[in-house]
C-alpha cells in the first residue's frame, strides 16, 4: 500500500514542483520589468563586461551548487531585458561552478589515501574539462560572439523568425500565478524598487526550493538501483556512458547529482577515470535541458530566452567537439586530475585550498579586478 501511494505521490510532487519552477522564472522577468528599462540597464551593466559575467557565473553557481539554478535565473533575466550577449558569459561560468559539488563529495574519502586519490581524480576530471573548455572557447566568444550567433541562428530556425511570439499552454497555466504573486507582494511595500526586489528574492527562493526538491524526488525514484546498474551496464563503452550521462541528468535535472554519484564508485575501485570521463561529458549536455525548459515560461520573450538556453547547449557541444578529437587535449583533463589527486594525497590541505581558491577566491578577486 505504501509503495503504491509513493508511486502516485512522487510524480504528483514532481509536477507541482515543476509548476513552481516555471512560476519562479516568470517572476524573475517580472521583477526586472517593474524596475523599468533604465534601472534594469544599470543593473545589467554590472555584468556587461564579459569577464565579470564569467566570474559572476562561477561564483553564483559555486554558492548555490547548481548550474540549473543559475542558468534558469539568467533565462528569467533575459526575459526582463538582459542582452543575450551579456547572459552567455554567465552561462559559461556556471559550467565551471557546477563541478564544485562532486569535488566536495570526494572529500568524504579523505581519510583513506588510495580511495581518496581515485575519488578526487574522478571528481576533478569534470572540473578540468570545464576549465579547459572555458579557456579555449571564452576568448573566441569574447571577440566574435560565436555562441550568440549560432544559438540565434538555431533559435530562428526553431521559431521561424525574430518576430515570433511563442504560444504555449505553459503561459496559460503559469501567467495567472505570476501576476497574482507579483500583486500580492506589492501590497506591503510603497516603492517600486522595493516591490521589484521582493519579487526577485521570492522568485529566487521558490526557484531554488523547486529545483532542490525536484532533484530529491527524482533522485530517490531514479537512483535507487543506479549503482548496480552503472557497475554492470553503463560503463561498458565510452559511447554508452556518454548517452547515459545525458539521459540521467535530464531525468534528475542536475549534473551535480549524476557526477557525484560515480565518485564513491571510483573511490571503491569499481570504476576508473577513463570510464567516468565520457559520462561527465554527457552530464554536461544533459544539464542544459533545464534552461530550455525555463525558456518555456517566458513566451513573450521566447526568442531571446531560447537563444540563451541554446547557447548553454552549444557551449557544451562545442567544448566536446574542440577538446575530444585532439588526443593530447582529450587526455589533458585526466592527466591534470590524476596529478592533482597525487598531490592531494601527499598534503591533505591541498584539496581544501583547491576548492576555496578555484571556485570562490579567484572568481571573487577577478570579478573585483574586472569591474
């Protein structure tokens, strides 16, 4: 009886949280519309320097430990008027920040040297791939806006042109709730700026809550037998591991979860780095679905929103296309991960310092310097 009830309640809970997620995206855009164009332009100007945008993306995602949350907020900001070219560097930074979670998971093995070395290498291979991808592609994006151009072209093909207005059943369901909440939150304040700030804060809380518990529910549903399934089936070939990395991340809406799952398996010696590497690349692709889903919540600005969402997808695809065909470059993330893991075993303060410096200190310093 309990099992049957659980099978019914979990999908209902996921649908309710998905609705809450879509409402929160609509509220992010509404908050910036309340400010008016001039005020919003000043706020967006803070991230208009691409370097600043990149470091904002790293820092924000490291703090919330979810690129899905960051990219979804960015989609909402684009609906509120943020230029696509400003949004893309933030998306690129989010790709780096999201890998902090599985690195933190590996620290749970720090008391056992051999196990920790394998686990830490398995976690940081994701970090190094994303860092290399940004290092290679960010200068190209900075000077040519190639991601904006590619994503804009693809969005144009999907929508039929720049003047499209996306008519979605999502709008019918979501818009009344967004309007109602914005009106409700305006009642206790007498300032437009305070109203907009309150709407934005509530939207961020709802978005984080929805994504967190969607992940929790789906993790319980999808991951219950995942370890055995991974060990016996998933990692038989790199291609299969890549595809499953995509599919599993789409299902649980979190690359942090899917990549963190394999860290204990690596620590136990059940999986090696060469097996895990393609799986993490698949997770990078799978996590981009959340931003595409978020774009459905902003039908009045669908072209801009879907362009940003597609730029996240194309960035990860381009990273794989540029890095993996070149053997020395393809092996580099694994070599760097193994080298850092060897150092981490010799000095246990290194992994702690690595997390603090790479994901928090350096982005914060460079963000200040790039303003």
